[in-house]
C-alpha cells in the first residue's frame, strides 16, 4: 500500500518534469531566423510574348501575373545595418510568374530558402497594366481571404511597372516600408489621397462605387507619389489617373485633408503668397427636385500665411489679409473646377463621395439612381463656394 | 441536493454568470449576420431591440422560476405538466444545453485553429478545453461563479480598450443615414439580433441557487444590459470601420476590425490576440455553464449523483462538436440551435407560466 503511494507520488513528480519539456515549445512554432518576412508585394501583368512561350497560343485569354515579393530576412537586415563597404541591399526581391496569385506565391518556395511569412506585409503595389486589364476584386481575392495577410495593409497603384517601385538604390532602405512612410505624409499635404487599407477596400469594391487609390511612380530608382488612380466601380478596373493638382482639388472637395498648402499669387504684385491649411471642412449638400439632382459644395478653411513674397505689404493690415484670402480662394476654386471637369466629363465617375452624401440625405432617391450612378453623376450640376479665413501670419508681421 | 449553503450564489455572481453566458461565439459574427438581414446601417437599432426582447423573455423565465422557490426547472417542470411531459421537456432542454456547449467548443476550435494555432489538429484544441471545463464544473456552481467573477472584469477592460483603439479607422458616414429606408429593413434583423442574446434561459436553473431569489428580475435586467452595450458597441464600431458592404463579405468581421489597424508606439502594435484571449475565456464560460446545466439536468431528472453524468457528457459533447463537416455546417448548427431556443425559451416558459398560474388559482379556490 505504502509502496504504491510512493509510486503515485513518483509518477506525479515525473509528470511535472515531463510537462516542463514541451512548455518552451509550441506546436507550430517558427524560428525567426528561418523566416523570410514579406515586407511588400508588387503585382504586374506579364507583357505578351514573354519568356514562357509554352502554351501561350492555346491560352490567349489567360493573363499571366508577375508577382514580386520583397523579403526581409535575418541576413538582409544584417547587410542593411552594417552599411560599410558592402553594396548589398537590405532586402531581397523575388519574382515569379503564374496565372493565379497563390500558385505563383507557392512557386516562390522553389527559389527561396526561407519560409515566406506575410504577417508583417505592409503594402501591395499593383501595376498600371494589371489594374487596367483585370478586375481588382479578382486580383486581390487571395489577399482578402488569406488570414496571414493583415487587412491593415495599404494598396497603391504604380504608374508603369509595380516591381520597380520595390527597388531602391540606397543601401539601407527597404522600399516597401519607405512607401508606407510616405503614405503617412497625407497629414501634411493635400497631394496624397487618404490611405486605403485592404479592410476598407473590400467595402468599396463590394459597394460598386468608384474610388481613388494612391498612385506611385518610380523615377531613377526613387519612389514618388504622383496623384491618384481612378478605379471605376462597375468594372473595378483602373480608368485613368489624376495628377497632383487634380488630387488637390479633390481633397478640397471631400474636405478630408488634414493640412497642406495653397500656392496663390498676389493680384497686384504677382508674387506668391502661401496659405497653409490649419483646418479644412467641406460640406457636400445634395438637392433633389423631382428627377433632377444637383449638388452644392461648401468649402471652409482656416489657415495662416506661411510664406509671403510680397515685400511691400504689411500683414498687419487687414486689407492685405483680405486680398490674400481672396487670392487663395480663387486658387482653390480653380483647383475644384479643374478636377470636377475631369471626373465629370473625361472619366465620368464619382470618386469624391457625392453619391455617398446622396445616400445619406436622400436614401430613397439613392436606391433608384445607384445602379447607374456614375452615368447620372457625369451630368449633375455642381456648384461650389470656397471660404478661406486667415487666422494669423506666423511670427513675421511685415 | 442544492440546499446546502455552499451551493448558494449572490445576486452579483448571478449577473456575472448571465453576462458570461450571453457573450460568446455571437460577438465575432453578429455584425455580419445582422447586416446580411438588414442591409442598412441601422443594425445597431435591431441589436438594441433584440436585447429588449431577450429581457422580456428573461423576465418571464424568472417569473416562472420564482413560482417554485428553491427548485430548478427540471424539478418543477414535472409538477406543472406531469411526470412524462415534464420529463420529456427537461430532456429536450438538457439536449439543448449540451448541444450548445458542443457548438461553442467547436467554434472556439475553428477560430483558434485558423488565427492562432495553425496546424494544430482540432482534437488537440478541443480536448484540453473539455478537460479544464470538466475540472471546473466538478466543483459545482460556486467554483463556476467565482471563476466567472475573475473572467468578467478582464473581459470588460480589454474589450473596451481594444474597441476604442479602432476609433482611428471609424467613419461616421458608414453609419448614416439612420432609418433612411424606413423601419422595415431594421425589423428584419431583430430575430438574428435576439439570437445573439441566448443565455437568459440559464435563469431556469439559476434562480434556485440565488441567495435572494426575489432579486432575480433585477439580475436578468442587469445581466442582459451589459452584453447589450457590448453588442451595440461592437456593431457600431465594425460597421463604422468596414462599412455595410464590407462587413457582409467577412467571415469574422469583429476580428477583422481588430486586424485592420496597428498602433505604433505602444507596447503592442496589434490587438487581435488580446481580443481572441478574452473571447476564448468567454467561450470557455459559456461552455462550462451549459455543460453544467446539462449535467445537473440529467442528475435531477434521474435523481442520482451529478458526477457520473459529468463524466458521461464529455464524449457526447466531443462527438457533437466534431460533427459539423465544415464551417458552413457549423454556422447552420448555430442557426438551428437559435431556432430551437426561440421556441424552448420564448414560447414554452410563457405556456408553463400560464398553466402554473391557472393551477395555482384552482388550488386556491379548492382550499377556500
């Protein structure tokens, strides 16, 4: 009896030690050294008559992708931080061609020694050609479905090839992360459209409304944000681009900007006076009268004179402030006019949330018009008023 | 067997049990399920009304139980409708309880298998869960109540923290217009929303354990208002961030909300694991209380000791949990449970209450 009691105790104690052994491990653990962290992904359309050749004739209607994953591994980070004499980069780009996303990604296994790990992927760049020819919902389906890919990742459209936006000549830079850093700048300029994350993109795609994606362009191995890409809601394809000026106008219409400048010219001296936005507010008011829909935009802003080239004038005088306000208002008006013409007449899509406002104010009207909203929108009269107020003029008065 | 003072719980413990029971699998899918029905941003109103309906149902259940002080449903049911019908009803409710506990376990296994423990087999997630739950309920209602009291504040703090952190991607326009397309779409969501408040049925048993049974109505009202706040907040935040069109396509919208933002500069950048942690605790509490309710039902029905029934239910729960073949089957099982619950706990208590009232009057007229 006593012996068995001892046995039980021995058994239990040994059990405690046995439990200690698996405690440090995990069923599906992955060592960080063996991971290839995906920092960003670029997707392009394979230009016809490429390397593969095989089966191209039979599959003429199938498109081929080139997917480029940017990997950051334990070795490449070493390269980046050491800097020194070695000209090695802090990242490693791997490209692979295929006709659907996941098989292509899996084929990358054949090229890389690390396990691809996308939990820290921050950005997806889609090439112009690809976005023009294929439905975004289909392209991104895998990324919306995959749980390793976080819905907090950003989406960008690249002018020309997407893969070159993930390249950099500077040794220490990881281009994917650099792109994300640039996106953060939207707080200080009206030339960057509000960032679009995967989670929000899904709602946009599903609702069938047109929208904007930030556009990135690679010049001499350096990335630059240049305007926005217009995605048409019906086809979910890229329709065209808005340049920086037009994007500025659009930001004023939506009032979503958090800061930025208005470069206006003084009427009398033709010297630049720079207005810096401190507060931006816009109100899109829909009017429905029978079958006719019209909109009124009220843009209000408060700001300061941030730079003044007009030497002769003193900012202390109210007349000058009034004149500067007028000049800035004019500039904003022309920006707004410009972009409205572009989206209403050239692209014929509503990317600035007019439809959304109509949905909120006149839900029943919206139910009727939402199917062909982009068409309706292109003929809708839009009026706008701009009111800028200069609150102060920095630390210099004259 | 439940008359010993050890097996009594206070009113606040009962509230905590009720809250922990209601908050479960629903919170991850509620935004999608209700938006699918409503299709406008008015979902939060549906959820609110659903909560009110659950309160009415809960109060009826309490009134029924208060007619028989110190007795659980399994004991007094036979008094109302006779031995055979009462026994049958009790058995059905026992089945309901262990099915729901199996359903919770399986949902937990699916979500953790998908988001946290990729590659771990389902049985590997379910079995430890079952064993720990078993260990807890072997001690009776009091350890369960105390365990829930630990879980409760952790849930509230983490939930509020994580929810308010998602304010960064919140857009009020996604929630407008309020009742834009009239009241009708909103009404369509009420049934779905009410089902998220499954849980007041535990009052069929809990009233018997209460130290002050006369406060049971208050317990139900407070116990449902807390999940009501949770649910409305969740629905508002999820739709505000992902928009109505974005929610319907996501399998687990609430988790996606937490995965949609990163906050740099804090110790953690990502918060979905915190949400999963409290959520697993909530599933655990729902699982244990329903498991206990089923075992208690069998014990009282056959007037035997509860322990063999606790042992015996483990394999049954495991088998039911493994039964759905894929995630759609699982969601379907959830729907079936809900429909059964509407009858069992929406209609039945009302019938039983009126029968017992009628009987009571008869007795009074006879004696007078």
